[in-house]
């Protein structure tokens, strides 16, 4: 038998490769690929229409869609200003906020599990989620005096029935970026809840530390810790020029 | 015609040979697979099956599961650039520390079932093997309940019948207390089937079973007692949280199990006191394999067997290391300053005097003098030695005007003012900011770092064992349980023995014993042994200690010794040499508190971290599994 020359094999392989590539190009990228999800569900978490301000990346919610075998949540979190957005397919979803999350009460079933809000998606939709916060921070005002930032605000107690909770503390946070919270700050001033004499006029003041690298502004925010609740409720973030 | 004869013969032979039944002919024993009866016929063989099960035990910190398992929780700074996330993240994920190895549970159950059926095994061997497997199973359930709370309690191998309906295999989570009860009752049931032999370290003994029981009962007791402080961390079905009324029962069991070891009925265990220097002695507990009455159950290693650990390679002092690496674990000042003074008082490391001026020391190590000997035994301090060779930890020169001359590489050289030639201006062990493997807090780890020649080289590695249970912890279990039962006197007695071994010879009295004292004693005695997370969890103080707030130096120095003291960022203490010819302090050492530059996050332990996340897949496969609280 004659042995094929090396170049002969090479030629053959090249032909095959080209052929395979052509087939692959023609056959793929059509039937086997799904469209990406394109239906936008967005909105805010609100109390009487007013967005609830929370900490970045700390208050999650879950969407479930039944009917496709295993059930698992689509996980997402609320932004600082209480907004959320998810890209989904049309269909029926169940929306929950897991137990113990958020500075508010989420409705529960009799068995103590978080109750669901059913979301029927048929095209993009705006949906505000109504919850009961324990407190709201009203009229936050920030001012710069000398090297200090002062914040004053009013605290409104929303839940006053048997499940009402006390204020553990209030804090004024400063940060260099727009993400301002207990985890992200360059300076903070905390006052214990028991030291608040007049909830209608709470004042906090904190010195602006040396910023490195220097910048001519800071972001300020007020957070309220509710006794026995992990997540704080916040005021909107305010940019203050120094 | 002549050919007919062989054909007939062949036919006869064929018939004669082929007349076996098909079943007899085809049923040939495989030569490469043992049947259960064969496998469980010879004790040596059973031991080799059991060895695999021993190997699959899970430790939070282990010498073979990565140095980083020792490095978290602000007790140390990770001096490896690839692991900076440990000090840069702001919180732990809910999935962290989860374990759910029901494959292992199944193999343990199968072992128990098969060994029970084995009929050629001697009764004494069988008893011991069964007790060992039950010990391993109980210990792994203990590991699971520590991390996950109540889990499905599966005590036999489960078999799927391929009917298309697996719901009969879906078990709900047991109550948290039921898992602890199981661990405790198993320990009681098997303790007398296990050998009483303090020299048996790597296999289960009566001592190991009792040590497990005492720790498990103590954990359950404290969850019951302190769970009231975190009412949110509970589930209505008690898969998580234990009713407060059960606390005393558990503490009593913890105390009794510990007392059984202390009384000597499980063998002659004792505190390790083989070396005159108390600091060296403490370090040797973790190095001495041959003659160690303290260790009860260990994960063992052996040189040139393939089963060695590289922990020393990762953590040895960088200068003079046997490889171009090491130094990864830098204990934090948070931990270092919490070691008491010899008069039983807490105080910061005295780097400044009352009016805030720096104190100058003749020798680097003077600042650490007069403290708990466990400090020396746990941490390599500046000015101390490893392998008989001084470590070279110092951060630079301080000039007359307070400015600093230092270098950006190990042992860098520069010319000081008034001198003509360059001199070394920073130690060969650093600290150099953001330079991995240098002592970026000013400290290296000593506990578990093996000074044997070759232990720090990748080709040889180390054979020191990881101690899972040891006698001093049993004493502290007894002390805590006695304290919680209102027997502070007895608690003081146990604690004083452990403390005297560390040079704290002024005894604590009953009135000195407090919750804070108990918490503190476990922190310093058991540092870097995989206890801190579970201790802080069961006392329900983890969310207070790691509350996510950044720290200042003032925070760091206040309230040392308080159980709930914040510890969210690992600080360091850097030594500087004064260069000021003519000044009385010229050439002496002062110290500065620093936060390593790569520490940008602050540890936050959320309520959802108390029990690790159960994977969505597990819950989708078994809808009876309820999810953890606060996640």
C-alpha cells in the first residue's frame, strides 16, 4: 500500500475543517438559541407612593415562576432609592421579600411565610410595591457650617400598633461616593434612640474628614436603625459641595 | 474415515463440558471487586474502608484545606495579594461556611449496615469499628448543625425504587435541638465501645467521644441561653433556635462529659507541660507528636507518605524561608492586645505614655513583656525568633522631626541624614505596605507553624497534626458550663489550671468569672483553631463583634476584654527605630498603630449569617426543607 504524503493529509483536513465550519455556521445560531429576556419589570418599593430608601445591595427580593420543573428564585436587590428593575419573559411571577429583610413589614401568610404578590407580565410594566415601614424620615435638611455637615430631620412613626418597634439609633453618614451607608462611609455620627428628645426635630452634626484624594463635595445621608430589625431606613442621598 | 474419530471425540468433550446450567456457568465472581462480606471479613481491610471515612471528616480550619481558613474574622491580616478580598469585602455571603454532604452520611450509614451484617469479623473488632463509624457520623452531624442548624437526620442508607415518585425520600429538617441530642446520645452510646487510650490520637477513643459530647452540649446550651438576644434568628418549627428552658440540661451534660475526661476515666489526659519556657511550651502543644497528653483527637500527617500538609510553607516567616513564600497569616493587633497582663488585667500594648507621647524601648520585644505566655506561643512577635533565628520585623527609621525613612522592598537600603553610605531601613520580614508575605501587621503566626527543617519546603512539607479536640478546651468547656450553672467557684478552678499553664499564676476567684472572661479565655487559648466563628455564633454576639462599622485606633484600644467589643478590621503595630544622634533615645524603638492599606472593608455579620444558606437546588429537590431565617 502506498503511504499518503503528509501534505495530502493536511489538504484533506483543511477541506474537512472548512466544510465543518460551513455546516456549523449554517446550522447554528438559529433554532437552538432563545431570545434574551426582553420584558422589563421595574418600579419602587413605596409607602403611600413615596419610595423607601434602603442600603445598597442589602434588601433583596425574589421572583418565582412555576411550571418549569425545579422551582428556584430569581434573586435581585433594591437600589438605594428603593427602585428595582428586572428583565424577564412574559408570564406569571410571584414576588416576595424574604422574611427579616428590609426596614418594613411585608405581609405574611398565617403560617408565617412571606406572602406573595402575583405579577402577571404581558409586556413591560411598572409596578410599585407597597409596604409598611416602621418609621419614615421626613424633611431631611443638610447644611455645611465650617468643617461640619449638619443634618436635621423629622421622624414619623408609621406602625403604632402592637408590632411597633423602638428606634435603636439614628446616624448621619458621609461618603465620597454616592453609596452611603453603615458599610460605606468616611465619617458618621450616631445618636441613640433613647437620647432623642423630640422626634420632630432631630439634629446630628459630623466633621468632614480629610478626603484623600481631595474632592470638593461629599454625599450625606441619614439612617435610622429600628430595634430588632437589621436593615436601616434612610433619607435620600444628598450631594453637598464643600 | 480416519477423521471421524477426532470429530466424535470433540463432540463428546463439548457435550461433557457444556452440560452445566447457564446460571452456574455465567456466575463468575469478579476478581477486581469484593463483595460486602469479603470486604468486611478482614480487620485490616475494614480499617482501610474506615480510613477513607476518617479522611472525609470536615474541619472549619484544617492544615490541608488552605491557610485562608485560619485567616478571617479580623483576628489576622491575609498577607497574600490574591486573598485581599478577606479584608476588602464588607460582609460575608449567606452561603459561606455551608456544608451538606449527604453522600458522606450515606457512606457512613452503609458502612454501619455492612459491618453489622459481617459475620466473619471478630466481635471485639466489629464493636470498635461500628463505634468509630458512629462517632464519625455524629461528629459530622455536629459539624452540620453548627453551620446549618437542624438538618434531616438520616440514619440508614436510602434506596430509590425507580417508581418515578421520590417523595418518600424527602425528609424535613429536624429541630436544631434534635441534632444536638443525637450527637450527645451517640457519644454516650458508643463511649464504652471505644478504647481508653490517650496515645491513640488519630482514631476515635473514649476521650474523643466525650470531648465531642461536651462541646456539642455546650454549644446547644449556649444557643438555648443566648438565643433570646436574637429572637429573629429562629424558625417556627425550631429547625433553628433552641428553647431557653433546655439550657441547663445541656450545660449539665457538657459539664458531666468534661468531668469524665478530667477525672481520668477516659485515660490520662493532661495539660501539656513539657518545656520550662511557658511560651515555647504553648507552641509545642501543636508541634509535639510523640509525647503529648493534651491532644485527644487529631487529623494526622506523616512525612514521605503522601499525606503531608503545606501549612508551614504558606505561613513561615518570609526571611530565611525555605521557599520564596510564607508569612501569609499576620495576627492582628486586635488579638495581640487582648492577651492579658500577668496581673490578670487588660491593657493596650503600651506604645504611648499617659500623655500620648511615644514610649521608647531598648529592645523590640520589651513592649510585649509581662503578658500571657500564650501570646508568645501563638504569635511571632518582632524581636522574637523562629527556628532559632531572629525574625527581622521593623518598619523603618524615625528621624528627629518625626518623619519616616523606609523602603518599599524587603530589607531595602537608604542613606540616613548625616551618614555617607546606605543602610538597611526596613526589615527583611517587612512590614512593607501591600507587599505580600511580609508581616503587614508587624506579626507572624506561630501556632501550627512547624520549625522542623524541611517543613517549609514544598517538596517535603510538614507532618504536624491538626488538633480537633484537646484537653485545655475540655477544661474551658467545663468552666463555661459550670459558670452557666451558677457554679462560679468550680469554673474558676478549671480556668485557673489552663491559665496557670500560660503563666497567669494569680488565680481568678469565683467573683472574677464572668461571661466576658469566658469569652476572652476561649479566644486567646483557642485562637487559630477554628473556634472563633462558632463560639461567637452560639453566644449570639457575632453580629455585635462584626457589626460592619469601620474602626478607629481609639475604638481599638478601648474596652479590651469585653465580649462584644467591635473587631471589624485587623490593625497592626509597626516598630520604628529612632535616628536622632545625640538624643537619649537614639537607636531605640517606638511603635505606631496602623491599619494595613489594603484593609478597606469592615466585617459585617448579618443575622442571616447565623445559619448558612441552604442551596436553592436542595430546596427545589426537597420542598420539605424550610429556608433559613433572615435570608
